[in-house]
């Protein structure tokens, strides 16, 4: 890659670099997460459905508003790429960028997955995370990122010159085609940036490049969500396995993931209502 010599720094370089960082959003103004209510409700849940996603593949699942769902490691260390849509309107889908800005680069218990504009409302709230102990490691890595976009066959072809059909983008596309009987070209347009479930990632301290490392997930670990609206989900079991060695090929050990859907006792959610879409007028000053 061609290297370009940086410009000479200005004389006031120290002053410019000394500007104080400001957190962009005052998140104390966000609507209450209802986490206490959800923690109480989850003690009453019963399993009503489950689906197992095979290695290097994808599958869809539906979760009614007011229900819980878990993504579970069942056989070996495996990461998953999660897409979420409004079950009644695929144009409203998970907004990883805004979720990252409102919470952090990696999410855990109490954080919410937000929907795209103009909806901008919580789609799901994380209610349990058996990997919450991981925190941040010495490399600056954390678990469950909302940074990475998903492995895809286009980037893989650009870098390696081969067609590989089990990248997460393709897995999610096939899953949506099968679930909604959409033409592949239409389904692909609904696939979006993911939550990287169980994936351990960060940015290198020297070059600030996105890195992955072996996930700490083990069989029995799970992350649990409360569905704030009627959801259609799609999960891909990444061809990178635990993402500790290779990516987008068939050489890495991969394992299935299980999705379980749970229904709480109705009375346990007294007072809860599904969040409405953003009340912004939508006029944009016109």
C-alpha cells in the first residue's frame, strides 16, 4: 500500500490535541430501560419455541412483543451475527451506529438495540448476559460488539478473489429468503449491520484497526433479550467459529447456536407498553 508522508504539524499542535472530549449524547435523558420490571418478569418465563442454527448457516425466528429470547452456545465456542427487523415492516430494522452512540462499542445487560430512523425506538433490551464478567481486556477488546458490519462475499472476493457463499451476509440473506419468500436481490437489501453476538473485538492501539480474537464463550453461555416490539430476527453462525484464527472459509471449527423464545406470565408486565416510533414531526424544517 502506498505510504504518504504526513504533513508537518502546526505550531499549536499541543493545544489542538488538548481539546477535552465530550460524550456526544446525554444518555441520562433516555427513556427508562424498565430493567427492574424485566428482571422480575424473566423469573416467570416458560419456553415456547426454539430453533438451532447450523454451523456456517443462518435462520430466522419471530418474537412477539413482551417476550424474551436467548442466543445460546450449545456445542463449542461460536460467534453469531444478529439482524433484527420490525416483524410488520422490514424497513424498520436494527441501527447499530445509533446503538453504539447511545451505549458503547460493545453492549451488555441493560443496553438496548435501537431501530433505524425515522422510528428510533428500542427494539430489544438485553436482560441477561453470562459473559458480562469479561469487561475490557489488555488489548482493549470486549464482547458483543456493534462495530463490525458482518463478513460478506463481496469484500471476501475483493481480498481473496474467490466466491464464498457462507459469509454472514449471505447466510442472513438466505435465511430471509426462506422466511419471507422474497427474491434474493430484494432480501439482500434488508440485511444490515449486525450485533456481533459473543464476538470479542476492539481496535489496535497503534494503527486503530478493527481486530478480532478468540471469543470467551463456552457451551452454556447465553445472552438474553426482551422484545420491545414484534420482532423478526435472523442469526448467522459465523464461518470464523470463535473468530480466533481465520475468517470466511471452511477451515475453522464451527458450531451451531440455539435460539430459544420465552413467554412470561402476563401479569408480570403490568404497566408495560411497547414503545412508539419517534414523535419527531418529520418536517425537517420544510
